């Protein structure tokens, strides 16, 4: 598989050791921080993660060994600075399922992305609460989910459309001073029909009881839907990373710059 300057495409058969290195939780977090905030030293990353500088230094060297990070220009000669080599890491889901240990690695990467989503949500809410984000972001931000019935071809087309539109809007807003970094998570997870539930025996009728009518938030669907999201099975959101039919991530968890997952 070939890689573009901003994207590294991993082959699970050829790059098995690199995949294994990437599934370590701290390494994914370090890679994501470098992609999100730019070059940093092991000490700076230690302060962000709560780890020791010895630990972050070791894991940065492992990431460098497998080509995920490299030395950046030093501000001074005292401590080495590191940068992410690519903005995104991606892979073929089909190839991952074929490779020995590929399913476990894929599952681990996806769970790191869910952790990144939780951290991003907490930071977003704190930024709005503190006023670090303008109130203009309140309405367009949020999480949403839906349950369309699609074919594999249509889901592939949806990923491609999301990727194309994201690239178009990113280019359009590149020079706008109001633009901020937006964490976008995407997920497309087909579900097989659930098997029928076996009957436990003949049903017995319960005596009828009159229940109070629901009021307030308990009316209708059992809760009010958020203004900025579509109610359905809960809340879901576009992922952090480039959407595609394969896996990818950028922050290391949707590994925003490493894989289609962000």
C-alpha cells in the first residue's frame, strides 16, 4: 500500500509490529497530542498526560522506531522535540480481519478512539463553560445518531461523501480567523438482526392498573432530545479523523492523524 505525505497507510501483514506498537494506550495518546498541538518535548507531553518524562521519552522512541514520529526542530539544545510524521494513519479493515491478531488490534484502536471522544467531549464542554469558545459554537456543535438501512455500497459512498465535504469545507475555512479546530468523529457500524426471543411459556395477564400520564421530560420518548443532535438510539457523532471505508485515526484514538477511525 502507498502513503500520501499527510497519510500513512498500514498493511497489517507487512506492518504488524507497527500496529502492535500503535495499540499501546499511551503511545496513541502521545501521537494524538503531537498531531493536535504540534511538536513537543517528552517533558511537555509528560505534563499533559500525567506520566513521567522517562515514560513518555521511551514511548516516543518506540513511535519513532516505527515511523510515526520524528525529531522536530529544536528551540534550544537542551531537550529533543518530537513531531508527528503524518496527519492520518489508515488501513484496510478487510486486511485487518485476515491478518493474525488483526481483529484484536482493530478493536483496541477503536476503543482508543472512543476514549478520545470522551476526552474531547469533556474539553469541549469545559471550553464553552469557561468562555474560551465563542457562543456561536453552541448551536452547530453536538452529537447525533441515526439508524438508516443501507447496503455496503451505500455505506462506502457515505464515507466518501463525508470525506469529500470535510476536505472542501476545511479548504474553504483555511484563511478564516474564526475557524477553530473541530473534533469530528464518524462511525458506520452495521448491525445484524437480533435473533427472536424464545417464549418462556404461556403469558398470564396482569390485573390492569391505571398509570399516571407522563409529564415533562418523561413524556413521549422518555426524554427531551438535544437541540443540536438527532434523537434515535442515543447520541452519536462524526469521528476524529478522515472518514473512509477503511479504518483511520488522527489523534491516536479516532487516531486523528493515524488511521481512519480521529
